[in-house]
C-alpha cells in the first residue's frame, strides 16, 4: 500500500507543478496581451462614411445596404451598435450639417405667429384650451 501512496503523492506533486507552471504561463501571456486591431469593428475603416450617413438620418438598413454595395456584409445589429458607440460624433456632425443655412435666394421666410399666409387655420393658443387641458400635461392618451 505504501507504493500506491507514494505513486499517488508523486502524481499529485507533478500535477501541482504543472498547474503552477500553467498559471505562470497564462499570467505572462495576459500581461503581454495587446488587443490592438483585433478589437476593432469591421466598420472601423468605414467610420467617416457611416457617421456621415447616420448624421444625415440614414436608417441602419440603408447604411447596411450601402455597405453591401461596396462589398461589406454587415448585420443591422452591428451597424446600430457601431452608431451607438459613436453617438456623440454623429450628433456633433448632425448639428454642423443642420446648422448650415441654405442660400438666401432659396430660403423662404417662415410665417410669423400672427401671420396665417396661405393657411386659414389659426395657430392653437393657450386660450383655446379647456381649463382641464391647461392644468394637466398633454399626452397622446388624452388627445382623442
């Protein structure tokens, strides 16, 4: 029986040594690991185009279809996740794009509050609301 116990103790020691060696090797690999390019999305190289399309209110479906035209097959989920990750850049570009004024000869003046122009319907004012509507917040449910 002592031979069996000695063999068991020896195999336990070898197993323990191999676990410690494996643990050290894994720790060494983890410390030297660099995610680098592997973590980047397939869409990363098309970032400017995707952001511009989304800033111009293109749907995820349209963006995915346009990417497919240039040879990039991507899911709607990937496009939406990419756009969520770059939401701040999209909003900033959207503000820049929408902040541009059209040329003066193309721009039409907006009607003023009292000016009805071609529209004979007057704008709804707070005086045309019932007292109940004036005190309660307006929701879709109470507008039948």
